[in-house]
C-alpha cells in the first residue's frame, strides 16, 4: 500500500535527526509534505551531542528525495510565538495542515529526585511536556479551520507508564504527555481530530545510544559501550532484542496519521518489544 497520507501536510517537531527525521521521511514516502522544526542547538545538561542546522538540512534533502515539499525552521519548542510563526508560515506555503507529530524531546543527566537541581527539572518539563503542548497548540487552529479532521500523535515513552530510578524528571514529563494526549482527544474529537500517542522503549538514536545511558545500565564498567549495554537493555524487553529502530516508531506514527486508524483516538500505543509486560 502506498499513498497512505497522500496530499496531507504534517508538522513534525524534533525533525533534525533520530525519530523526528525518520517520521518525516516515512510520511513523505507515503505522500505527505512536511513542516519540520528543531532547535538545532545545545540545551544545558544534554546527555548527548545536540542536533545541528546541518542535521535539519539533511532531513530536508531526504524528504525532497521522496518527491515531497518541506518547510523547515530552527526554533525551540519552549517558544510558542516562534512555533506559531513557523507553523503559520509553513501552512501558508504548503496550503493546509492535517497531521501534528509532537516528537521533540530531550534526555538530561539525572539523579534522585530529591537531589535534582531545579534547572535540570525545569528544562525537562519545559521541553518534554510544555513543548508538546505548545506544538499541538500551534497546529490545532489550522487543522480545525481545514474542516477535514486530522491526526495528532504525541511521543511518549515506556516511561509514560512505569517508573525508572534516576530519571524522575523524564518520567514525570512523559506521564504528563499521556494526560495531554487523553485531554486533547476529548476536547478535539468533535472536530474529527484524533489524538493518540506512541510509547517507545530504547530506540537506536543518539538520545539512547550515548555514554550516559551506557553508564546508567553498566555503572560497574569504566568505559561501557553499546555491546556492554545491549544484554542489559534486552533484559527490559519480552522480545529478544536490545532496542528498537526509529523506523519501527515511524511505522506506528504513519498508521495513526493515516485513515486506516480513522476511528482510533485516545490510545497509547507501545512500540516497546514488550517492555511494559515486565
């Protein structure tokens, strides 16, 4: 099956690389034009190198290689006015908005909650929760005015459903994403706008595959790497795999964005190799 989102326009945050890039390319393969936004710069205490303008430019080239149009903007999802301006401009150029994928998120150095610096807590909540709200907020008026309904997909995590030590700020934000999804679904249903969320386990992207993650799982080693992380990561899953790939999440996003899921709303869809069964 091809053309599953043919002629539609999708807003994707965190589009420069990782899951966001994968979503942009996958939706473009199935006929969507893209509004792609990303901060393309550092955030304090990131556990991995920040995305760059070159990353976002590469995403744009990959989308255009699918024969689709893309409008990009460098912005921080914590900045609603910048988001709104970019979305308004993108819709003016591409003609409509049908899909919002609120994907942008960060992973920062963690500690026990009662010892966590306030700045680390606040950045996490501002990006991974408030940034999701602001992304959806910037897109909803355009979907409503189109009168065709639409689909909104929020990126949650297995951490939306279960707790992990030393990542309480992330867990709190991702639990909040689940509440946002359900509330938006209730409020926007009358407009035939469906709102769902995807909940990955460990994904083979820079946000997971980095030294901080490796040390979190293997504190017993001086310089742990992916091979050291893999067996311990696999133990968190029911299926015998250490992590999932970005395309696995993108295929779920595509399903939820397409008319194949036209009566599915308010659903949290794990793509987690069975992690939530443990």
